[in-house]
């Protein structure tokens, strides 16, 4: 539903009932099942924050609609609000648009928000866009508002240094909002392995070839070290049984992303930049030499991220 196409009165009704629903859903179901969960006090299970309905921002008018939604939600609840800024690269890279969104957050008095920039795809986003987004995240954080990315790849992890407090990711999530995960002809999900040095997914045969060309030891995460003896073993296991490979490689993705996030949190900006540069320098030749990787696939997003972050934050 487009919040811009309905009357302000109807919009308020929807926002109010949505806030009530989020406030009450967990405590109420606990109360209803009180015999099952006797030791649990339902009031402790109030959500920490409400995510109000949001309206995709493509114009100044859309910012006004979101202001109305946030103000209506604030009137309705004593809980914190965590509004979602869903916007496009075209809108949010304009600096006066950034200011307008920032003013909305400051004036409504929220202290946290989600940011969802549509189409922030590493193969389709230039350095200038990454710079402007870094600038926006920093401005939000500098204003005392905790920003959190809705969809994010490793660039979002690096934005920790701009004040980003977290990124959402998971087995069922693409790394950007519009991504659809390719299916195989058999109907299953395509087996993609998260290559930590590339900060991206590759198909398993491509992963194995690349890691062999790079002379990299087998991934030492707790999932891979339990499951696979070597890169060849990973490739053979996929050939034998491409369904049962899905669970370990999804778990590998989760633990590897988690580890990368913790590492970046423990590093200063210079260390994060140096590491990303080193990974690029080490992997660019093997990447370009690998037969299993399409020549149209590029790895220049790594230096683009590094340059954007360095230009804005150094
Ligand atoms: Zn692993």
C-alpha cells in the first residue's frame, strides 16, 4: 500500500493499529498460553522498540509523509521508535535530500533508525554513491541517532567506522534489498559459498578454483573445519549431494560474517582499510585467472569501498 495515496486520517489509523499490534503481540500470546509459560512474566516481553510503518522515500513529499507517520506513532506509544528510512540511491546521494531526512529524524526526536538504500549492489554502485552514503551514515550517527542497515554486504560492516551500529543479515537474506537468489534448474537454491577474502559469494566450483589459485588453506571456521577436509572435499561433496551442502555453507556464511563484524569492531579504520586492500591485492590475479569465474565478474568493488571510506572518513 502506498501511504502517499491515502488520506492522512486513514494513514493515522493504520499507524496506530500497527503500533498496538507490535506492542501487544508477544505479551498477549504469552498471557493466552499462561499455563505453558508459567514462569514468564508477559510484561517483560514488550518489544524494545517499535518499527513504525514506513513510506519509501523518493521525493521531499515522501519525507513529509514519513514525518507524519513517525509523529503519529510517537503519540501512540511510550516505547522507543526505530523508523526505517527506505530510499533510493538517486534520492539519498543528494546532499540537500540527506539534510531533509536528517532534519526529520532530529526533529521527531528518535534516537535510532534503520537505513535501507535500495539497489546498493556491489556490482552496480560507483564510488561517488558509496561516498555519499558514508557521509549520510556519519551525519546520522553524529546527530546522536543510532543507524542500522537493513540489508548490507561487507561495505555495511566497514561503515561501523562511520558510526553504523549494526547490519541485518541472515540465511534467507540477500545482501541487498532487491536481490533475488538464483534458483537451479532442479528448483533448489544455487549453492553459493561466502568467500571471506572477496567479501562476496561465489559458486562452489569457482570458490574452489579461486582458493587453490590463491594457495589459501581451507576455511578454519568451526563449520568448515568440522565438515570439509579441503577445498577439493568441498567440491566433491557438492557434486555428490548438492542438497545437503546447503546447510553447512549457510552456517559458514553466518559465522564468517559474524566474525568479520567483530573483527571490524575491534579494529581502527586504518586496519580495516589495510586488510581490505591486502585481500584485494592478494586475490585480484587469481580472480582474473580463474576459469570458473565469468570474465564479466569484477572485483573492483573492493578498492571502490576502500577509497570511498577513506575519502569520507580519513
Ligand atoms: Zn567456513
